């Protein structure tokens, strides 16, 4: 039987993990077996730069945290398990981990969640194909900016044409 101290530590881990899951807008559960330390370090760095928290966790503890957070992922919690969660970006974890899984055959995406609901692997793959938030915002800004830029070019052309038209008669008089 585990000591009271160990039991309390596990309860704290489960509570912290449940809070992370509740505060996340999206998350991806992966099977990380078969990757090298160098690959794992590079993956963690990329995830960290994208604002994604990556945690290797025991299946039993993650299962308890998922139940506390209202997520039913028990059927996916077997083998080596890690979870990547993001509090702000809905697609970053899916995009980075799917790309990594494509390059490493032993690494696999198991399942994920989005806005508190468990999602299928196909949905994760669809999310992974979406451009980053910055690219989407730039696209929207360009769409809003295009009519204004066209209007500004038209006004500038009219001003230039009027300027040329007025300069010609003045030169003729001289």
C-alpha cells in the first residue's frame, strides 16, 4: 500500500493536470515511444515556442484528471502517453505533433480535445492542416486592406492626372 505522502503527491499531480485540462482550449494525446532524446528535445522546444505545454504522464493519473475535467479518453490511455495542451491556440499542438508523427513512424497521435470535447483523429488531422493564427490574421487584414488600398491608388491616379493636366497649360504659356 502506498504511503500517505506518495498518495498526496499523486492527488496533487491529478488536480494540477485536471486544472490544466480545464484551462486548455485544445489538447492532443500522443504515444511517444521510439523517439530519440534529441528528437524529443527538439519537439519540446518547438512546442514550448508555440505556447504549448507538453507533459509525459502515467495513464492512470491522466485518466483520473480527464474524468475530473469531464473528458472521456480512457480507451486511448495505454502504452506510453504524453499530452500537449494549449490555453490559447486551438491548432498549434495538432499541427506540430501531426507533423512530427509524419516524420517519425513510431510516434503516433492517439486522440485530442477541443473546447472541452474529445475529438476524433480525423479532426486533429484537419486542425493540423490549418494555417497558424498569425497567417490567418494576416489573411483577414489583407482582405480588409485590399479595398482601401485600391481606393488609395485610384485617388493617387486622379491626383497625378490632374497634376499633369494643370502643368501642361502652364508650360504652353511660357
